[in-house]
């Protein structure tokens, strides 16, 4: 019998929370954690495995001793990376994390050659691009986790404004997973009611701004970035793939002409199913959103250009 197996590379805050969320939902048979920091994957795997005693379904949680143990996975989630430190430039961080992607992905290609990869490491869109180029795999198998999280943050802001509709609020965030992200609350519905029937233009502007700064707000309070919502967003995507749900979730994907762009990854609404990205949905964008999307693409492209200038793909 085929076992539903998920590998998580990087058992830090986000990776471990994704594993915990998945095991509480009973989505997969097996989760294997790997981390370069000795003991981290082992300690988290033991803790999460013990938590499954009270979960609705059993999930086997183990730690990999080496990358070779992350073998035969249906899905590999990559959260490995280093956070930006005070003296690092954006370029330094980008090159460090890109090199981590290269070593991690070479192992995935060897040991889980049929997997779908969900990239979580930042800068998200550029790392997703790097993985697409390194693997040379069909683009449907490399998915950047961005809109699932940013959408949840947008829905939270809409609920906070309305005070009703929790769990009934649609989500749509496009573009990059950074300062130029494009939350589109005006496009979504609460229940079956379009949001623009419920909120004024000013209120929506506020929601857009608060969604964009949603990650930073958590850092302000915690001194570290969030991990519950990112972990749950990853689990939501893993569930969609394993269950072949064919649901729409904004994700970062290599564009090949969609929205007028190629050779760049960016967040757009896609359909998720057993093959990864089953379909890219091309929305008709108004002029203002098109202009914002262009700015977002330019930001991502400048990151990709740094990789190219450093001969990363040669
Ligand atoms: N192989 C495996 N694990 C690695 C490697 C590597 N080559 N390099 C670093 N790691 C591990 C670290 O040891 C650490 O445990 O990746 C983990 C990252 O976890 P955290 O530092 O706790 O970061 P987290 O908050 O989980 O965020 C992970 O997701 O949202 C993004 O920007 C965020 O890129 C970051 C990633």
C-alpha cells in the first residue's frame, strides 16, 4: 500500500509547526524531519510523535539522521534557511539561502525524485525560482508557499473590521511574498456577499496595508516571526496535494507567459491537486492591479538577477 509520506527539511519553528499541524489533522501516514542543527529534528520529532497519542489518526513522526533518510517522499517541504542578521545585506542573505537551497534540493532530487516541493524559505519567490532552475523539473512540482499565508492574514484583517464571517472569508493575494505583495480584498466574498458591499474603500485600504505588514506586526510583539499561521498554511497545501482536492490557493509559481511575464516566479491563484499545480488561473486585472503586479515582478526579478550575476546557475 502506498504510504502518504511528507519530508520537512528545516525543523525550525515553521517546519516543526507544519509537522504538528499535519499530525493533528491525521493527513499523512508518515512525516520525516531533517535539520542541519544536530538534535533539533530528533527532539522535535520525539515531542510531536508523543503529541499524536491524542490525535484523531496516528502519524509516524521520525527524524532523519542524514538527507538520505528523507527518501521516497510524496511531498518535501523546504523551510531551511538562515534569518537576516544585522550586518547582512539583502544580497548576502539571498546568496546564503540560495546556496542552502542548492544543497538541500540536490538531495531531494536524489532521494525523493518524484516529490512535489513546497518552498517556504525566504526570499520566497526568488528561492522558488532557484529551486525550479536547480531541479529542471516541470513547474507544477515546485510551489512557493505565500498566498496561503498572506491570504489567511488578509481574512483575519477583514474579520477584524467586520466582526462577523469568520471561516467564511475568501482570500486572494498576488505578487511577491514581501513588501510589494498585492492583497485583493475587494475581489473576495464573505459568505456569498462581495466584500465591497460590506466595507468602504478606505476600510479596504487599511486591510491591504495591515495584511502587508501582518508578518512584521508579529515580529514587533514576539521578537521573532510567526510560525503557527505559516505552519498551518503549509499543512493546508499539503492536504490539498495528498487529497487531490483541486482547490484554489494563491502560490508562487514559474510564469511562462501568464499575466504577460516569463522566467520569473510570482504569486498567482492556482489549483492544487495530486500533481502539484494543476492549473494557473489568469485573472483579468484592472489597470491599477496590473501596475502593482509589475512592481512586484520587478522586485522579484532584481533578486533573480543577483543570483544570475553571481553565476549561481552556471
Ligand atoms: N539543511 C537543513 N536544515 C537547515 C539547513 C540545511 N542546509 N540550513 C539551515 N537549516 C535549518 C536551521 O538549522 C533551522 O532549524 O533551518 C531551520 C530554520 O528554522 P528557523 O530558523 O526556526 O526559521 P523559521 O522561523 O522556521 O523560518 C524558516 O521560513 O518563513 C521562512 O523566512 C523564513 O526562511 C525562513 C523559513
